[in-house]
């Protein structure tokens, strides 16, 4: 009995280690993907801000009179 238990243990440990490394790899992948999506979101937000600023500037330009004499 004792010998059989000893023989079984290494196999179980290997399986556990494999499962552990697999889990770690997947977690790392998830982190990378999350980081990428965050970067993309930030870029999109920055682009939106820039577009909004440009639109606001255009509105101001339209509101301003073409010549001071027009006032």
C-alpha cells in the first residue's frame, strides 16, 4: 500500500503543476488583453476629446464676425 501511494503522488504533482502553469499562462494572457483594451479605450477617448475640441473651435469661428465692421 505504502509503495503504491508513493508512486501515485509524483503523477498527481505533475498534473497539478501543469494545471497551475496553464492557469498562470491564461491569467497572463488575460492581463495582456486587458492592458491592450485599456490602451485602445484611452486612445479612443483622447481622439474623441480632440474631435470635440476641434468641433468647439469651429463653432467659435462661425460665431465670430468675419469683419469688425460688421458689428
